[in-house]
C-alpha cells in the first residue's frame, strides 16, 4: 500500500543539495578475492587501486565500476586496524554510503546544525589531477556517510589511487546504476525521521506490518528519498510474528543495523539475469503458482510469460507502469547482504504486489539455514 508523506515530514529541513550516491564501500577480509568475485559474477571492471604499491601501508582498496555504479572493496593489512575489527564483528558488509555534494563545507555545516554526528571534519586530498574534498558523518549502526565534493578533480577516482583497468567478465551484465539501498534497522520510524531532519529526505512510501507479512513473519517499511529522487532508502524494521523475519536474521549475523540489500537498475533484466547466471550467480526461486496468477494481476506486458517463469522474474504494476525484479541469494556465508536487479517500465514503485512472494522465498531459504 502506498501512502503520502505526513505533513510533519513534508515540512522538514530545507532541501540539501545532495546529488547522488558517489560510491558504496564494502569492508572485506580479503579485498582482492572479493573484488574478483564481484567482477566475475556481476560484470564489474576494476578501474582504480590503492595499496602497498601506491604507498598505502594500512589498507588495500579496489574501485569497481559498471555504468554509473562505483563500488569500493577495502581490507586492512593489520588485524588491529578498524577495517579488520569491523569485519571481525560483522563479516563483509557495507561501511560507507558516500553522497556526492557540490559544496562540502556548506553541506557539512548544515548537517551538523540539523543534528548529524561528526566522524571526520572536512579535509582536502590533492594530486596532479586536482582536489577532492571529504567529510564523514554517522548513520545507522556502524554505517557512515562520506560527503564528497569532486568538482575540481579530473582523476580516475581520488588522490591515493592509481588507474588500474581489469575487465571483470567477457560480457557486460547490463547494470547501470544504484536503484535503491534497503536499510535494516530496529526502528524504521526513528531513521526515517533522521533522514528527514538531518538530510532533508522525504517520505515516499510507507508499508505497515499488515502490508508486508507472511504466515510466519512481518516487517514495516518507510521509503525515504532525496530531493532529486536519485537516492532511495527503503528503511525496514521487524514486526512481531510467529517466526523470525529476515530483518531479525540479518541483524543477528550483521551484529546490528546495516544495508540488507542493494538494488541495481538494468534496462534488460532478462539479459542481465542470463549473463549473471552464466557467471555463476544464483537467484531465488519463485513457484509456478505465482506465474499462474500473473496475467490477471498485472495485465498485458511486453515480456513472454514463459521466459519470466524460467528466469524466476517477479512483475508488479502500478498507475504509472510496471517493473520487473529478481533477488539473488546472500553473497556471503553470513545471511546478510544480497542483491536485487530491477527494470522499470514506467513504475517508480518497489514491487508492492511482490512482497509476499519475495518474503515467502526468503523464508524458504531461512528454513534451510535453521533460522526461521
């Protein structure tokens, strides 16, 4: 069910000029292997590197790219480094959701005035390609937001990195941008209010436990987005049910809140799925009964039903059009981070009509792990 934002949320802080997600940074126990994994399965290319060979004695970082997506994979060289401690606690997990801004000092000052907790004040990094300005504030759990201004920088990524191109797979998998990031927390009201008050995000959708439930579990969601709609954060929290929800399972194995799934936008989801399956990625199964009811539920669509069935693609329609989506299995041994592919054909929603089918699929996997 889609609800309009409340008056209180719409009358939040002045709009901040936060442009987009500049990059995500994933902390890992072995950045080289993890980067290879993402390149092989998802078709990323490595475009930049920082490590011992560049004079970085503390950490290795690989910058992966495809379309407008930038994903940084980092690990520590020493066991007492904060990255190593983070990974020991949470496993491989997203640490940083970096936001691109045009005026770092002004944005940082406004965030602090709105109640943000500072982690790193504004700094400048220089090399022969120009200057990058950065600052960092706290978010949910152990996650942070780096604010990055790169208007005066012409290099491949940032000072301290060298250009290093390694093609990930023989075929581009067709993902082009971050569509949305699903946040898993204890209290979604608290964090929807945080993004409204601190960042000026607005409430786009809201789902109650009655909207998102199965026979065994339920959850609640509020979708926050920035002013230009390029950053969307569905903020999820568990609701009381007979069993343990995927949110509760995530927070147990992630040792607290974090990014539960990352949705990649594609313009041809079936081609993307086929490429990724050929690369070895496994997607969640959807039963035949879902497709038996699909024509009645979504009406006429461009894609052949039998192929959607074969590939386990979910479809949902709203007043503006329809979307196609699919979810993969968690990409780590801990049942935490997983990925979604989404293709939008007019719809700006999040697959409201697929929620029950999705969470039943999740519960089948939870049951296999003994976590339901």
